């Protein structure tokens, strides 16, 4: 007790008197406060960002190009970032683009060019050359993520430009002339293109003359496939960004999120044949769009021979050690299936449509997200499963006997929410299903402060990084560390975890603070929002007090280790086995919780709108004043 009290006192003094998180909080508050005024002053935001010293952006103050940090940021920014000057960020589509009969961003997609964002499910439309619209999933976490990633880009692009500027006008002119597009429209490529200059034969020579190392030159080639064009674009751009922000205040209208919820309700009605969910057990899983689906879907079992034959012809050959690292044959099948389906999608959509049709025949409804929330959902009636068509590793642990249930049981598997977006998404599901929700399960990847990539983390508490006064205990019902270790074959770490506001909003000082004084094992971005809203919903009577909660993560990165942070991609055999280990364990616990008793088909019932939709309709036609 004395040691705990001492470390608690030290933590309190450092945070309250020494303001160890002042710069992190100052940056967040500054960006969020400016957003309420409609615009973000990037140069001022950048100055505050430069004071943060993010663990991921370790070379921020060096003249050396931080390829890893820049790569992380660019993958989460729109691909037109080097040619766009104005970004309009909003939590809803601009009304002047919406059709009268449309409440989603689909109408906007018919009018504007969709811009890809590689590693972030972020909807971006180009209104016109130089101006783009970014649909934010929430007005805090997504906003901070976009701004911090843009800050990384501005810092690194500025380094590049200044270093080239320092070489004089002659070299810059050579670079500009070298990068002019040819009349054929052919894209010049790094290390194979030659200019007409007598002084330089390749872009490499220009960059080497400017003092860039071989590693930096190689890195620029990885960052920008059309390297010459990108460098010239950044030269002309000069990091002159204008960030505008609009928050939707018309909260009584039927918008994107309400459409998303209504589609889930209709899927549940279709499976249960009832609009009343009082006699249905609902298990919510927050995971991803593939691991739960692959474990429960009959498609991998039906087409495993086709997938394996395709993989033998098209997948890179794995060493014996790499093959063994997948641990289970099914893990490799799921890995190969992603590439298999992608190749078929390039040819036509018949395979994807076939997969959806097979799943629908087995009471498995997949809802794609048409820009509404960025959260895709699968609704599954587990009370009618055929164990022979499920993941065989699950069958092994279930003893090859699937529990029968006394009531219909649905799994609502939703894609990862993004930080503060969790509050709205989970809140809507709780208002839809209420006391029928028997468990809420959160699984995913997280940064670890100990161990190795691929290890398992079982949190005992969750702490809000910006406020150590808020610590919530996580029961993690029926999840023994030994079971986790047996299924995963990896080390299991138990202890508190912290929820951070963003990947780039974590300094080494902050991580060391929580590791040493609070014994935290890792960090993620949604846990506190889940735990907080579950407590609130129980207190408000919207959720049963005996609801089961489970939180499990696998280690995707070690932010204090430069060689194992998020800028360094995991190998498939590193990430897939632990992901499927925690997925299987969550599904096993859900299936084991089903009480034995033969199921009876629910009789058809008249459809009624959800309580959420009824509330919106009421408020829409009622004049409301908070003062009355």
C-alpha cells in the first residue's frame, strides 16, 4: 500500500503542479476551440504541435527527413494532399449538395470526385481542384487526427523544401525542368528517368547534390510513387493550408447516423421476424470487418480449395518458419482469402455477391457503409448456426457441439469506431436494443508498453490519458489469462491501459509517466469511451446492470521502440495469429453464454419504427427550448 500511495502522490504532483501534460492538452484544446469558430489557423497549430515531441515523430526537430513518421501521416491523409490548399471538414454533408430525397453522402458522391485515403476510413470528396471536403466521423478525435497528420506532412515537406532551397536557384531550376510532364503523359519514375540537363542524369543525382542520403532518397520514392511531380508540387504549395470546419447543429433531422442505425434495425427485424427485441439476446462486438466474419461465415469452408489453389499460384512463397508462425492453417486461409477476393473484385463483383448470398442463406447479414459513419456492420443469428461451417478451431474448443439456445441470439459485429465516435455509435445501439444486450465485447490492436508484437493484453482498468482522475475498472468477465495464452500461444499481459486522444498525441514523457507510475501495459483510442458510456447507460436504466463486458487487445506496436512503432508495418504472420486468437476467444465466450434449451422460431410481428427514430420524429415536429 505504501508503494502505491507513494507513486500516486508522485503522479499527482507531476500532473497537477508540474503540468507534465500541459502541452498535449494545450494543443488539443487549441485545435478544438478554433474549430468552434469555423477555421483552424495551421501556422499557430503547427507551433503548438512542434512543442509536443510525439513519440512517433522522433525526428521532428532534425533536418533529416523522418520517412517513418511521414509515411504514417500520408497514409492517413487524402492522396491529393500535395495539390490541395483548402480542406472543408464537417460532420455532415453540406446542405447545398444534398438531394431532397437523400440523407446520406451518396448524393455528394455523384457530384464530386472521391479521393482515396489509404489507411484511414475517411471519406473525402474533391469539390474542385485545390479544394476538398472531408467527412469527419466525429468532431473531436477525427478532427485531431486529421490536423496532427497534416502537421507531420507540413513539417517534413518544409524540411524538404528548405534543404532544396539551400542549394541555390540553379539546382531548383534543374529539378523543375526535370519534373515537367512529357507530352505522352507518361509518369516519370524514380531511378529510371533521365533529364536533358548536362549536369544531372537522374533525380537521384539532384537529391544527392542537395545532401539527401541514400536512405532518404529511397524513402522519398516509397512516400511518393511519382516522386518528381510530388516534390515540385510541394515546392509550389509551400504548405499553405486553409482548414475550415463546420459542425452539424441540425441534430433533430434524419441524418447519416440515423440511416445507419435504421439499416441495422431492419437487418435484425429480418433475422428475428420481429420488431420487438425483448425476446432476443444481443451480443455487441467491436472488432473489424473480417476476423469475426471469417470465423462465423460458411464461405471460407465452402471455397477453401479454390482459395488455396489461387494462393499456391499467386501468393509469395513463405518459409517454413513463416508458415509455422501462422499457428493454424485457418489463419493462413483467411490471409490468402483477402487477396483472393480482392483479385476477383478487380475482375468482377460476382464472387463478393456470391459470398454475401451464401452468408444471407445462413442468417448472416452484411451491411456496407455508404459513407454514413465509416462503421460497417454484420448482424448474425447465431442460434441457427451450423458448426461444420464455422471456424474449425472454434469447433475444437467447443467440443464439436454448438450450444442450443432458449431464445434467439444475435451478434452485432461492428467495425472499429474512432475515439469519441464510440459514444454516439454505442449509444444508438443501446437505445435500439436496450436490456436485450447481454454482452459488449471490444477487441482490436493496441500499442504496448511491454512485451513484443503479437502479445495479448487484457486490461484490468482503463484510464483517460488527459485525466488520471478518471479510472474505470473493467470486469473482463470469464476471461482467464491462461485460456488466452493457450489459445494464442503468446504472452498475456494484465494491467491498466490508457485511452489516448490520438496516435500522434503521445509523447515519450507521457508514456513513461503511465508505465512507471500507473503500471500501464498499453494504450488504445476507444476503451474509455466504451467503459464510460456503458456505466452511464446502466445508471440511466438503458442497459442491464448485469451486462457482460470483455476487452481484449493484441500488440500491434511498441511506441517507445523506434523499430516496432506504428510506422513499421507488421508482417502478416505477426498480426493475424493474435488477432484471430482474441477473436476466437470472444466468440467462444459469447457462444458458451447461450443457455441450453431448444430454440423456437419467433412469430412474425408488425414492424414498428425504433425508439431512436420515433424520438427524432417527435423532436423534428416539436418546438423545443432548453430553458423551459
